[in-house]
């Protein structure tokens, strides 16, 4: 009895997983044939000029093509020219334009050897005449890919026939197997038999099936080389005798004696050639496995509903059309002449019976007097609670929408249910939409995050959008400023006509609301103006000319409303002066960036340009509200307090003098779109306020940033040093040494003031959590900054939502320099850092809907990393929240993220490579 438990393991691969191009090595041609009689050559000019008829070593070339299903899959690939001396030997690898995973099971290599003749001839292509062809299957009888060396029989004067029933097979089977079994086959001489046996052993040796013994292998190879020529000749004679036995001598396709296939050159039919080729070898057997294709695309149709999910998939049926099959030829009789077209939309269309059922269900609960008193039982209440917990991106099934509609009056007391109710309404039904608008008036007051969701692209009804705007009217100016960036983007989804003669802004409740609030508060008006200017400046095809006209119309109406205010005229002049200052800084930054000088010379040049009276930057009279922060008024620029940074765009640092006697340094960058950085800082500012509402102050530093156009912008400069510079200055525990230098306290264990160290730990935790949620990438020691008072923060948000230019990037940036400053992973400070991370992560998960809705409104804002995959942007943020986990599970998960980041080796290498690159750039 076999012991199956002790079977040797067997490993193999499927061909669909081999993403490697098909290649074949054309080695050499073996064989000979009697020469054509001289008298025949004199009489036959068509034979006299064929190269192989004049020399046994004439120049030939080989073409290889992949066929399957009696059709070519690739174009032919050809060997290079090579002159022959003593034998026809190419020894050249040819790579075909197809990979193994794309090969069907019936694929084969059609290999044709071409002769040359200036007069052409039968089956010639130009001056190329077929010398012979052979067809080699890519898969053997066990459905494994052919590999290693192969001997292919050449069929003289024939193109390689790549059809499924090929007339030029590489291996010819005996036609009368009974004769072979009865001893009627050809006599195999000893040399030929030895050649066949040794070839098989050599193949096993090459494949590693026979162990290699160097001294013994050399002896065998030398011995076989001496007998090789004689054995090869015997093998050819054996082949000729076998073909004669099979009856191939009279009209055989390989012989070339048939007038249909080759010329009658008067030679006896004794030619026999073998082409040696080699195929790539693999470590394991590669078995044919078909590729599983995705379902066919559905055009402009919604996904399957829950009621349709159990329907069987319609498989495509392909049959010949009318007139191709005669009546009665097919298995189905006359029906075989009909065309059956596979339509994938059939399976996706709504079931008419179910659609009618839903209409009847809605109508029965539309005018019923009992609907207002309808209450769910315990089971239905649980289902409704599950629906209420869905994230904003979740699509309700028809059954869930029906359930929400049925208990709409009961749900009016739940503020979370409003957005779900709006999604459940069939707004194309006038009667239903009219009643839905009446129900909206009964709903309890919703939160701001739900109001923002109703302003997204999914909600088109003007009454719904007006309801959301009414909720925003109750927000104060400070709260409104947090969402202003997204509200400006929401104007794209309003019904605002681009026609200049139509006062369509008055038809948009959101546009009227923003204009009124921005005109009444200069802080809002300043940011509103610059957000609009950037959209007007965006000439990318993603935005479209209609959107630009819309924003220009809103900007015009804003200016018209602004001058109506008591201080409106002065405010408008301030905005114009801001634009002039930005234009001058842009010109100066452009000159510096294109100068091609060293950093030191660029800095000197910058000082000269800022101090030049022609640029009118030395004095501002009256003081000017700075665009970054209108609460700060500047009186002029300090030309000596400037710098030029080493990065590729060479941003410039400028310092302005303020009315309070202080300074306000900024970084102005030209050639970069800062809208993505602006979005990250806005979300970071919002998260900081959300955490503080939870009594969790993590000492974040959301510096100001403003994009003034699609290629320019400014950010507030916070006095700090990058961790890269700190590491270069302090070798041992650099971050702690830096803090100890600025805040020494010998009474503390680490020698740093407790308040400073506490600020450092909290800010590290806050930025680790927030940059993880936003998927901030390209983190290195140059964009991790540390202020002297212990505030740690990030800069440069060119990569978000999980994108990173470097491979093996960690989920968050937590370097060893950051942890060493806390006293190491075993210290009490590091444990406090972890606790702050857990508190921040769980607190922000509670406000996930607000953050997701803000990102939803930015899908068409032309933000680089959102524009790449707009349909996945919100999903990527939602995945970072892991809303499917409980609070305890989320804490465990985030702890694993922290530990995985600390133990990763790739970030250390990436930081070192970035340090070398910056050193070379300097």
C-alpha cells in the first residue's frame, strides 16, 4: 500500500503568472542532401540562382512567429545576417512580442528557414524563397511549456504552417504503428540509437536532473564529440529510412517533391534536415493556466442592486451569422443561422417587476395618514441604526432606501438620518420629491458635516442645497473660515449660468450666502477673494472654461457687493495692493530661480532686488494687510533678512515689518502649485480645533499658507531648524541636544525643561497621527522641523493620500532621532507619546464624516494627488480611519503601525540618500 503521506512535494507555476517574453534561440541546422545535377541547373534558371543549390553552406535566415487557433498572434521575428563557413550555425536568441501569460493552450512556433534567389520562385516573398519550415507546439502533451533544446524536423520548400492541423510538424509520428510493433519498422543502427540516447541524457544534464561532476562530464563530452559527426550522419540516414517507411517519399509535404510545395529539381528524395532550437528554462514546470478576465464593462449603468445580486451571470454566446452555416449544419438546426449577441447591459438593467413593486411601495407610504405615527420594531430599529452608521461614501441599496423612506417621519428626530433620507428619495418623481421637501422642514437641526455633504456633487436638488446653506448661516465667521476652501469648490455644483447677461448668481443660495458673509467680514473676504482668483487662473482642461466663467462672475458680484459696505472701498483697494505686491514678488522669485548662480550669489541678488526703490517694497503707506493673515498689517520689507533655499525651485524667504514693531517672515515659492499644501494645512488646522474640543491640546503648529495662483504662493515662516541640520550639528542624540541647548534644566532627567519636552512629545504625537490619516509622503529629515521651544512639525506636503516617490515608504514618519529625544522606546516619555497618539486617533475617528465630506468637495479642485484617482481619494482617507474596527481594535492597530515604523530599515536608507542628494545640490 502506497504511503501517500510521504510523497515528495511537487511545485509548479501557471503560465498566466509568467510575465516573461517568449524567446527562442536558433542554434544550427543539421543535415545534407545530394547536390542538384549540373545539367539540371543549366536547364533550369529558376534553380540555378537559389543559394542552397550552389553551396552546401549558403547563407540562410530564419523567421519565427507565434500562431494559435490557426491565426498568427505576432509578427515574424528574424535572425540577423550571418555568413557561414563550415556549418549553418546562427546561435542567436530571438525575443517575440508576446509574453508567456498571453499564450493560449494551442499556441505554437512557426519557424521558417529562408533561402535567397534573385529570380524569386514558388512561394517566394520578394527574393526570399522558403528553404523549409517546421512548427513546434509551445505546450507538450502534459500541458507543460516546452523548455530546453529541441530538434525540429525541417519540411523542405515549405512555409511553416502554424495552423492547428499543421502540415509541417516538428515531430513526425509513424503512420503505421502496427508495422513498428511487429518489427516492420526501420532498423536503428547503433550510432543513431546512441545519438538519441545521449541527446536525452544531455538534456537532463542541462536541466539539472543529473548531478554535475566536472571531471567526469569533461571526459564524456570529449568522447561524444569524437563520435558526434558519425552519429549525426547515421541519425540522418535513420530519419530518411523512417520517412520512406511512412510513405512520405511520394508527395510527402516534407520531401519537397510535390509540385504544389516545392520545385522538381531532379534530385532523389533523400534530403533530411533538423533545426536545433533552444527555449528558456524555468526552475519549476510551467503548466498552462488560462487568464481569468474581469467582467465586461457596463456603460453608464449603476451597480447591481441587492435584489439583483443573486441573478445568474449571462455568459457570452458566439455563433456564425446568416449565410455562413447552411440549414441543418449546426447542432441546433435552423437556429444555428441566427446571430446571438452578448449584451452585458441586459443583466444590469433593473428588474421591471421589482421596479414596479418599489413604486407601489413608495406610493402606499406616500399619502398614508398612518406614516407619521409609524414606529419601527426592535429588529427594524437595529437595521436603521446600522444604516445611520454608514460613512458618507456608502451607497444605499434599494431595500435600505425603502426602509428609510417608510420610517422618514420617525427619523426626523435623528440628525444623522437626514443625508440618508435625501439619498433614499427618487427626485425624478415630482410627487415624491415634493413630499420629501416638506419632510425636510420637520427635521431636527443637523450638524455642519452633514450640511457639507448635501452641498456635494451627489445632491442636485436646489431645495436640498438651500436647506444646507440655511444650516451654514448659523455658523460664525471663524467656523465658516475653516470650511471656506471647500465651499468655494462647491460653487461648481451650483446652477450658475456662465452667460454674462443672466444674473444667475442670485439663483444660487450658496453663492449669495458666501458673497454676503465675505463682504461683511474682511478676514473672510480676503481668503474668499484669493480662492476665487486661483480658480479664475486655472486654465487646465480639467476645470473647463464654463467653470472659469462661473468663478469670474462670482468674483465680479463679490466686488460689487463689497463696495456697498461701509469700508468696502478701502477693502477693495487693499485687495488690489495685495495683488500688486504678489506680482512684484513673483517677478523677483523668477529672476532668482533662473539666474543659475550659487546660493550665496542668489541671496545677494535677492537683497539688491528687494532694496531697489523701483519695486516699491521698502515702505507700505498706509499699512497693508498681508494676504496670508489679514489680521497682520505690514509697513514694509526688511531687505537684509532674506534667504534663498537649496531646493530645486529656490524659494525665497522675505521678512516684513509689522505695525506692532515685530516682523512677519514668509516663504514665497514660484513654479509650484501650493493648493495641495494649502488643503493639508487647512485640514490640519481643522483637526487641531477638533482635538482641542476634546480637551486634547497637542501643541500643533498649523502655519499659514496661501496659493495666489496655480504656479505661485506663500507660506508663513516659523523659526525652526530641520532635523537634517540638527543632525549635522549635534552627533549624539541630536534633537535632545538641540532642545537642551535652547531650554536647559539640570534638575530634569534629560536636562531639558519639562514644559519644552512636553510640547515636543505632544506635537510629535499629533503630527504622526495626522500625517498618517492624510497619507503624507516624501518624509525625510529636511521637511521635519523643530522649533527652539519644542514645537515639532512637518512642512512640504507635495505627496498625500499614500503617494510617495520613494519605495518602501512607511505608513508614518517616526525616525529614531525623534524617539531618542524622548529617552528611547523604554522610557516613560515614549509611553506618553503612544498614549497621546491613541487619544488623537480615536478622537479624530469620531469626526471622520466631517473630514471625508471635506475631501469629497475637493474631488474636482485640481489638487494633484486627488486628480490622479478622484474616485479613490475619499476611500483612501476612509481606509486610514479603519471605521470597521471598534475603538479598542483601532488602538491595537495603531500601536502596530507605530512599532512597524520603528523597526523598518528602508526609511533610514532613504534619509541617507536624500542627505547625499541635498549635499550635491548645494
